[in-house]
C-alpha cells in the first residue's frame, strides 16, 4: 500500500482567509484581506504559524528549531 500525503490548508490566523494548500512549506505571507503578516510552516501534516513582526532572526530561529 502506498503512503499518500494529504495537503493541508494554510489560513490567516487573524481572519481565517485561505492562502494555500500544501504538503510541505515555509512561507512568509501577507494577508490580502486583513493585512496580517505571518510565517507559515507545514510539516508532517501540521501547520504552525508565527507573527512576522518578530525580528526576522527570531522568527527564523523559531522555524529552524520547530520539530
């Protein structure tokens, strides 16, 4: 049996607008609906978001250490 990965939805944490469907991603997103800036990480079927207004180094460090 083949292991099929499913895409998950990345939505704005402030307003819920759908931005992308992905199996694997590390994206910085600017919401067109509400203007919220956030970083989305998709790994192992889970979506994690961070505020993009953190210092860029802090956001990248969080992303690198996320397991």
